[in-house]
C-alpha cells in the first residue's frame, strides 16, 4: 500500500530522524509512529467494554468542587 504524505510533514519527520539515533530513515520513523497509534487504538477498544464504575477518575468531593466552580463562572445553573 502506498500512502501520500505532504512534503511539509516529511521534512519535519526527516528533521526528527536526523536529531535522534533511534531511526535510520523516515520510513522507520513512520512505521514506529503508526505502530504507536495502532496500539493506542487497540487499548481504547479494550477499555471501552469495562464497566463504568471500574475506576473513578474523580472523587465525589472533587466532582462537587468542579460543579461549584462551573456554577460560579456561570456555566451551570
């Protein structure tokens, strides 16, 4: 499969490759980037099926503080 990438982006990637010893060429760097994105997509899919209460991001107290702040700023009634 061939993919067209704009010259502006290629130049940025070439600059990055020159700045680091991690990659031998732009193709290696692009392959690395795409693998990272694919892994993130896979991880997102895996977590989509988890129950909502599996892990609270904010405590109830934190949530109330945010709500009060939004009210004071006029975003909530």
